[in-house]
C-alpha cells in the first residue's frame, strides 16, 4: 500500500505527542512579568515599566505643573534590552504598568572609578554598578547606606535610595535676622555638591533633611 504524500503547499500534520523544539520551549517558558497599575505622575527614577510591549527603566523623571492643563511627568526611558532611549510624557491621569521586581538589600561600600560597589547583606556578594546606572541620585549615596536593588531575572535594573538623607549646607546666602517666612526660599549648596532651595533661616554649617527623589528641603535636622 502506497504511503500518502503531502499535497504541494500544504503543511505536514504535526504530531501532538512530539516534544516542542528548544526555540518553542523558550517561547513557552517566557512569561510576561507581573505588573501593577500606577498613575503617570507616580513614576520614579529606577522604576521599570511595560510600555509599547517592551520593558523600560526610568532613568530620569521631571514632574511638570504647567500653568494651563494637567500635571505630567517627563520621563527619560532606557530599554532593558538594547540601547534604545525614549523621552515620553505621562499625564497624571494616565495609567502605566509598573513591573514588579525582586528586591534585594545591598549596602553601599565605595566608588571605584566610574563604578559604585555594593554588597549583598545576606550573601556578602559584591556587585559593581555604573554611576550612570544609578543616575543623579548617586550624589546622595553615603558610606554604609542601605539601598534596595531591584532585580529582573538576576539582572539589576534599579536602585532605590532611602527617601530622605541628612546633609550639611556648605554654601548659601547669609541668614537675615528675624526673617522666618518659609515661602521665600533661597539657593543653597549641600556637602555632596547638590543644589537645592532652603528657607531664609537656614545658614551655612546647618544640617537639613532632603528628599532624595525631588531634591527638596524637608526640614532642619534635629
């Protein structure tokens, strides 16, 4: 009896019992990462978001409140895979998918050239991250500071610093005696070289508490 031949142009029938190829297995095992919904103005540096069906890390975030129209976040994004960068505007009412990452505790040790060295407090493993990877917030790192490194498939994607740090004011205008109004802020330089605005009653040598995300004055340190 002659075996049936496949019709020209027709795909041969697949065997349902046949094991999938290695390429197919990788595709089946590749799961979409878990995400949570956040508003556009809640994006923070270091966050990883799902945008245009790709994973992106927020490198820089500027919160803008225009005179007309709603507030929005101007976000510089870098692709997790590849070197593509985007500058996107997310409005406060816009919904964004923030990727849920594994969080591990690390201690900041020291800077070495263009790299920052951190140590895993559980395994004592040390890792080096480029200063550019941490971004502008690297200026707030202090010896021994505990940070949270966010990982995706064992790859560091972001570093979360403490929300507040205490720093000394190294340069600002002289204190005006009797002036206590906090609505007339003046420029100041902190011990790490970062510039911010402080109330008129804050002088050189005083320590203040600063928000590391917004780089804003919170209050004088006790």
